[in-house]
């Protein structure tokens, strides 16, 4: 006999409520119960970073987090970085600077880079590499990802300078 638990989350600003098994991971909850498939499942051991989301603004592995553990909190997934059909500055820089190839790791990298840029709006290349070090990418060699994050930081800096002028 399985016991089901009601989980209530706010994901990308929208409230979700669903009954689920207590052992259901947040990644599976997001994909199955919310229909948000941008959170990718890779290793399911917390090693690859493809499932990274922001939980109350801090990056976390959705494959290692149970949905019941985050009942009542704010989750941001890659789908919540920009309005539907649009790209935010970081996503646009990934597009312009070829920061993705197959795209499997991209959602997790974007979430870690989002947290990094929030905490450090002007990172060095070494700081970007450290900030995304928990995300495995088998395609890019990371150089294009680092260039993309640095370009986003520069674009944000330029935008803030324009608004001051």
C-alpha cells in the first residue's frame, strides 16, 4: 500500500498542486505533474547537473530532491527564465556565442549561470568555470559556454550603464 502526499509548489510563478508518491523526485514532479520538460534527467545521481533548478533562488539538483521536501517553496526552471517564446539576455548570449550544441546540459548550465550572475554580476572566466563546474557537457569543451556567460555579464553591465545615463 502506497501513501500519497499532496505537494504544493510555485513553479515559474505559477501554483501547482498534485498528489504524488513521497519518493517522487522534484525532477519527475516537474516533468510529469507540471508538464515542464526543460529540466533534463541525465545521471539521476546528482553528478551531471542537467536537472539543476533554482529552489528559492539557489541552484539544486532536482534529481536528488524529493518533491515533498520542497512543498510550499518557489522553484524556477529553465522555462521560467524568460516569457514563452522569448529569450533572456543569458539565453540570447548562449545562442549568439554558440554556448550550446546538443543542448542536453544547457538547462542546468543556464540555471547555474543565472545564480552565478545574480551573486557576481561581473565574473572572471575562472569564476564562470567554477560556477558551472558541477555541470557536465560532452559537446562544447566549455569555452563557448564561458564566453556566453561573460557576454551576458557584459551585456547586463552595458544595459545598467545605459539606464544610468
